[in-house]
C-alpha cells in the first residue's frame, strides 16, 4: 500500500472505498491521480473483482505505482496522462467506468523532492513545479515569474493563492527580475519577505507557492474539463469521488455535483423548463467529508482534504 511504500500517505481511504464499492459490478475504476498507488491498492484489496485504470501525469509516480501494485498486475492497466485527457487516452469516452477517483494536489513525495521545486523548505530548490517533470515539458514556475506581466502575476497570486498582497508582490517580482532572473526558491522567498515587511510564516509562503503550482500545471482548467468527461464515462450507477485541498477546487466540484443532481438548471426567469428536465444523478455527500481526528494525528498533511462523491443515474 502507498503508505508503506513511503511514496505518499493516501487520505480518506475508508471513505473512498465505501463510496466506490457501491458502484456497479462491471467496468473499471479509474484512479486518475494514482500517485504511489495507495488508493488503488485499497480498492483492489477491498472491492472484490475490481479492475483499476491507474493514471498519472508524473512518470515517477507511475513507476512507483507499478511496483506497489505488482501483486494485482492482472487487474491493473497504467496510463501516463493528465486526468482530463485520460478518458480519451484510455478509450473510455463512452459509459464504461464503474467508478472514478481524483485525489488532487501534489503527493508527499513531490513535496519532499527538492529538485521538483514544489516546496519552499529548501531555498536552493529550483522554481520548477511541473507535475509531469522535466520530460513533460511546459512552463516552469520560473518561466512564469520571469515572463508574465504585472497584471497577470497579480491575478495568479490573488486568484490561485488568495494572497491579499498580490499586487505588491507582483510589482516586487517585476522589479527584481530586471536585475536577476528568478531561478531558485530563495529569490521568491526574499520577495515575499520584502512585501510582508517581516519574516513570512509558512502560510504566507504556501499561498504563493501554491498559486504558482496551480498556474504551472493549469490545474483548475484541467479539473473543469475532466469533471463532465468522467461523469459521461461512468456506467449507470457509477460513482465519482473527488478529494480536493484548495477552496477553488472544492467549490468547482461542489457546484458541478449539485448542478448534475438537479432536475432543472434553467435560468429562474424562464416560465417553462427547457433543459433536461431530470437529474443526471444523485449527490452522495450532502456536506463535505473531512479526515477524522485519528487520521489527522497520523497524517497532519491531510488536514486540508475535502471529499465529495456523486453517483450517475440510470
């Protein structure tokens, strides 16, 4: 299991299995963010006859998942892809999944690997933050800091990091890059310190680094595109479970699940219903599910996890 492999401690394991177990008997369960394989291992172990489509954009994560899930090799297939591309890449665009899981954010291994540049613990860490690694290409956090204009940097810090000093930080970044391009975490930490006029605490740093990570990986757009694709890939009775760690992600999932569960989504000013006229499925979590006190004691990094689940109608 993922926790014993040392790659990443999976959160809300019992809850994930409880919801996915109630799906139909046929079809695969897609783990769209398999990480080290912890959730997938528990699914294979506790849901008899289950088969898993293990997806991740990080090649290191997939390599670890192959090792940790080796004993179930006949019941697992692997795909390196972003989760919003997985349904198309795996050939499951039509209803074929009994369930799907998205565990958003970054893994403990990604956070702890200084070379990946996700954390601010090491000031010498490169400003990278690409979930697909260097082989996946794309912009790095340094590229964004060095190339985007002040307005776009302000938007990134404010929208994705909910940083109150977003404008001031953007101006400081633009000022500093004129003489020295951003390459290492310490340079961004120095800019944050100047803007706060004191030594920033962990929360101050986390908001900015999180905002850059979301921008680098286009995480919100990926989630917005993935939700309806995965909904449509579910068999009747299939269950979609999403674990988020950021208020913007959770809000997007909450709104989608509630919209799909309503019989009418017409604007209130219309005199007659002209939309689908029936719900697409049912909301399984009336309120968000959070880790228990026992889980928090064992894994403090799970404190921001929020789980929501939805079932497709017949």
